[in-house]
């Protein structure tokens, strides 16, 4: 069977940063990165806004960034996690710049933008495609490190577990994989497995997440016995361009509102000024619910984002991707408002970890969006996600180094190793209809506004879907689409179950049958 020294599942910013650091520390050991996307697709690549990090220590401070994060998280953040991750941000930013990441400058210094919930300008950005710039820089750097092995186009099925020790606790020993092209099922064994699989926005019909964001790591972790927490806190980004036919929504970065754009209703009324002291730059949960209320009030599927206060030069310099996308739809940002609506954007919960990325399963780490470190609480502060990814990748690599010292190198990957077996591709079941039903149901019953009755109805249907998908899995009817659907059903059940368990409204969670704001 295949073996490697370190195994990373996922090729976003968190996974790549971890792989680079471990590979550069252990030059004689193999670091294997597995990604289901042949072209290295990830949520990270779609992050437009930037990295929230304290650079200007004259007007800004760690205390201010901590306070803003705690306020956005509505009392459910872990204060220790918040301060740790915020204070380690500047060093991690310096590091990725050394790796080749470029950020916009203003008069020779790094330019800092403002986004919702922030009291100061502290968003480091590369135009409106920071995530893409960071991802490409990390990929280029990783490609120069010979002991990093990239396995593309393979779908992780489940984590390998082995019971060890007198306590009977399970230890993660790697992962099983499916090659969807030929149906081959194989395994990689490893003493250290890192889940860096990103989010789960695809469980909703309207989302800013790419098609790969199906909650795979969270689902695999849950099936392996890892603690999964705070899944009821799904952040809906307030301003996504109206959905395309496949339900994918193009994100209109919060930085656009930071630059002066304002939300208005069909009559031209700028409604956010009446709702929150920070108006259009209020925390995301507040803005998303305000837009949802306006849509319900007017019977429309969107509100309008007026960008006319932003100069043409700033639009072209800082938001070229958004400008191009809108122009392609016949929207001239210099005079036309953008039709926007909320879309599922970020999973604030995930696999519970400590501040070194350890999960409750031995040998298993989780970093990035699939992890719940306590940073985000009930609602993520804008641009804290890339910050968390970089900091937690560093902390996890440091923990692994300390634990790896007593474990000798394993045999390198052997490409010719025999597979577990093959599936019969002709027996695959079409998952399109069930996937569409799941996503539509989650939008309707577990979206921005929830009810007890709606959540119970969702749970009943998800229980039936679980029986069906697990039955197909047990029968060996595997396909990449089927595995994704299995994971999506698992994650949807976690969202609904933890929504039913929550008895008060906090941050991004709102059940109209409960008390609270």
C-alpha cells in the first residue's frame, strides 16, 4: 500500500502553506497533497477581499482587531484563539510575501482596505483577487520543493482508522481514495493526516463557493469520530451577483462597500443607515438579514448596490474582476447599480481543533475552513479566513515537527502499489436530482431565516437521504458525484441538527421561533 510521511487533503491556502513548511523542514521526507480537482480548484482562489492583519501600529492595534473579531462573533469566539491568531498574523504575511505573494501598495507601503465589522483599515489585498494571487504564489513555491508530491483528481473516500493503546482510542492512519476516471480504489497510509478541504457552501442552492466545496473533510472527520461543532453558523455573504443558472453566485467583495458603495432598495433608499450604526459596513449577518427583509418586503429577488461614489480609477485599479464580470452582463458600474442578494459563503464551524490543529482523533489535524478553532464564533469577521488559514498552517506544522521527531521516515510513495479494488462505473447512480433537492431544501429550510418546523422537516428528509446514500456506498456504487453527495448529506444533517439544538439567536444563526435579536 502507498505510504507517505505527511498527508494533506486539500490544496487551498491552508493545505499548501502547511505542506511547504513541513517539506522545507524535513527535506528527506515526503509530503503528499491530495486534491480532488485536477486544476487545483479551491475556495481560497475565490477570496476577493484580502487578509485582515494589523500592520499600521499607529492607528491600529491587536486589541482593536481582537475587539472587532469578538463583536462580529457575537460572544461565541474563543478569546484566546482570537488573540493568538490575530497577533501572529503580521509574521505570516511577511512570510508569504517572501514566497512571492504580491499585494497592492500605496505610496510604497502596503495598501490597507476596510471591510464590514472592522474599525480600522487593515485589509491587505491584491486588487479584488487576493485569494487567487496567494494560491498561485503558494503553488509556484510548492512546485520548487522536490519532496512535495501533488496527487490531482483523486477523491478522498474515508479516513483510515486503527485502534491502538489501552484506551481503545482510534488513530487516523491515512485515507482511502477513488480515481473517478477508472474506478480504482486505493489507500495512502500516513502517521500524520491533515484535513484542509475547505468549506461546504454547495449544500445550498445559492452559494459563492465553487463546485468542489462539498464539505468533504468535515464529513470524513465526523464519520471518523472527530468532534464537529458550531455548524449552525453558516455565513451568508450579503452581496453576491444574482445566481447563474447552475446556482453559482459571483461574489461582489465587501471591499466594494468599504470603498464607498451603498445598498439601496428599488426606490433608491439607502436602507442600511436606518438599521445599524456602521450602515453598509455592519457585520455580515446583520447586512444579510437586512437585505433578506427588503427582498421579502418588496417581493423581489435582489436589492441594488450603488457604486457611483467610487471613482473610475479606483474601480479599474482595485476591482478589475468585478468590473469585467459586470460589464459582461451589461452593467456599467460608473452609472448602473449591481443587483445583489445574499448567498451561502462560509462555514464558521467545522471539525473542532485546538490551537495547534489537533482534532479529537489521534493523528488527525484540521486547518482552514473545515476546522473550528474558536476564531469566528457565531459569525466570521471579514477577511479573517485567510489570516486563520496561514496562522493555523504554521501552528499545525510546528506541532507536527515536535511529534515527528520520534517517528522514522516511512517508505516513499510507490506508484505501482496494488489498489484496494475497482468499482463498476456502469453501476453508478445518477445523483443530480437528489443533489438538487438537497440544495433547494437547505436554501428554503436552513437558510438565513429558519423555523423549528422547517428544520424538523429538513431533518426527516435528510434521514431518508442518509439511508439511501449510505446504502449506495455500502453496495460499492461509488463515483465522485456519489461521494460528494454522501458528504453533502452528512454536512447538511450536522447543520440542521445543531440548528435544532441551539436555543437562542446569535450571529449568523437566526430562528424566528426563538428569542434574541
